[in-house]
């Protein structure tokens, strides 16, 4: 295997990604980290995405890894929910570029349904295998959205029915699906009729060199630098309903009843997004109604270079998602030695051991979630146990190099079977 064509169509994909911008979060981190590790292991990678606004055609990351942008759909940002109408143009433009430049790929690896549609056609045209990672599933999101809107309005805004049909096509036609969690594999089998032998569950990874614990004296210095106090809990993530930031705020009165000097450091959303500003304004309104507005410190932008230090500064990190396919921010926090409370509604819940690696709770039950966040603040012995256990767990199980090797093993098997014209997996 010499070269991989990776596809991640939506959002702001770049060598130095602008995390927090619309549709730019965990998936972008995932594809960039994997591509970096593939190249570190000696395999060439072109990570192809959409070119829009004033972005350059290429970011040359290293000798073996490029971010390559293909123009389609005009110059303006397009939501991932609205990519349906433009994917044929991307397929044509990308294939033309590949053939004009006589580029040879061994395999296509696509991410999310939009890239999956493009990836399947590219793989068929180039006669090479296609592997797909869904990241999230339309069926689950439609079933668990929890927004009080009519079915007609939901379809107009999210286009779930169209998405689910296209997901079904991609899952049936591609050579293999790499899911990120065991529960996701079960959903793929039950609701998309994917054969078990054509799915492998491989969790996301984290940069084990960047996210690691530091001594207590260093934590005190970092807290002073970044304005953290003892008993500061932390929330981090995009401004999205499924992230459950409102549920964390509803749990804060319980935290305060047990730890009166606690605060919530809310690193949520982006200052550049009008939609994020609206969502944060609604969260602030909720905090005012609960009479806890003075207990929340809003940090809408955390520089990427400071992210690990923010994790280290927090007394507890909480992942309060209504649904989280995996929860990379929780793994990063654990790797930094921060006691973490993980939502029960996601893949990470099935992997961690309660009380040893992390604590778990249902964020839909504010008293339960708030109690779990407060416990490490109240009991130093418990805090130390999950600080050490969580960091060891994250490093041993979620380093990116090991994740990349596991995926390359699957790619090589598929390439060998495809070259022999046997049915892959």
C-alpha cells in the first residue's frame, strides 16, 4: 500500500484546523490525526475536502501528507445537512483532477455520509476498495433529536430521510465499515442491515504526546495563568443540542449544594458563529432562571495550543452529551489526568470502568450527573484513583499510532482480496 485517498467533505478542514467553526470539531481532529499517523508509518495520504471562501488548494503537511481542496458548490460555507445537492459536482471535479494528474491510489477511506457518497463513486471508477467511517448515524440522530418541532420542519432542516437512504446505500456498497464504538456496530446491523463480518469497531485515538498529566505544582501555575480556581468543573464542545450543555447547567445547582465554591468553566461554541451566539445566549438565560449565572465562567474560544492545559486546570471534566458516538474530549481530559464524568449515552460508557477510569452518569437526571461531578471534589482519594486510572486507560487504549496500525491492517487485507477479485470480507 503506497497511497490512501481520504475524504472528509464538510467543515473547515486544514493542516491547522479552525476548531469550533461550524461543522468543525471531533471529526476534523479524527481525520487529521489519522492522516498524520498514516504518513508517519510510511503511507502517503491525500486528505480531500471542499474548497470554499478564500482557502488555498493545498496544505502540504509533510512529505507524505497533503490536505487537498476541490472546489464545488460556490464560495460560501455549506452546512453538512445541505451537501446532498452538490456531491455529484465534487465527484466529477475530483475524478477529473485525479485522472488529469495520473494519481494512483490503493484505497478510498471516507468519513461521514456526504464523503461516503463521493467515495463510493470514486472507488468504483478507479476500481479500488472503499472503507467508510460514519462518525454518526442519521437514524439515531433522528430518533433521539429531542427537538420539539414537526416532522415536516425536522425534515426540512435536517433532511434525515434523504440522509438515511444515502447512508444505507454507502453502508451496503462499500467494502468495509469502520465504526467507532460497539453500540454503533449494533445500530448498523439492526437499522442498516450491515453484515457483521463487514464491520470493525475501532475507537478514535488521541495525541498521547500532547495530552498527558503534569505534576501538581505545574497544575497550580497553570490555574493561575488561565484563571481557574479549585473546584472548577469544565464543559467543552460545539454549540449543539446533542452535546447537552443545558443539562450540565441544570446539574450545577446539585454541584453547588455539595460544593458551594464550585464553578463551571464553559468553553462552548464559537464567537464567530451567529448560531453559536444564539445558543450560548439561551444557555445564559437558563443559568439566570436557575439563579446560578454568577457561577459560570464563559470561555467561547480556547486556543488549540492551550487546550491540554485547560483540561489540566479543571478539577473535574464533564461530558454531558445526550448522544456521543465516542467522546474524544473526555478521552483527552482523562489523558491529562483530570477526573472525568462520562455520559451513559455513548460508546465510551461501555469501555470505562466506573470508579477506576472515570465516573459515569445520565445527564438527563441533573441530580445524578451533578453528584458525580461533585464527588471527586469532595473525596481526594477517589480523585487520585481516577486521575491515575483514567490517564493510564486513555494512553494505553487510545494512542493514535496504534489506532492507525489497526486500520492499515484492514486496508491491506481489503487491497489483497480486491486484487484477487475475491469478495472483500
